[in-house]
C-alpha cells in the first residue's frame, strides 16, 4: 500500500475512533445526569456505580 493511501486510511480510522468516543461520552453523561429513581434496590444502585 502506498504511503498516501495508508495515511488516508489511518486518518479515517482515527476519525471513526473519535466519533465512537464522543458517542460513549454522550451516553455516559446522559446516564450520569438523569434523576435517580427512588425505588431502585440497594443492589441495583451498588451495581450501577
């Protein structure tokens, strides 16, 4: 594979990884910011943390 094509593929892969990381951060932030439900058991709260 020539160097320019390899570099382009590497850039595309890096962009995909950044996008996936951003999506994971959004999901994590949404889970952290949602109100805690009062009826969750102690075990469920302990496992979620």
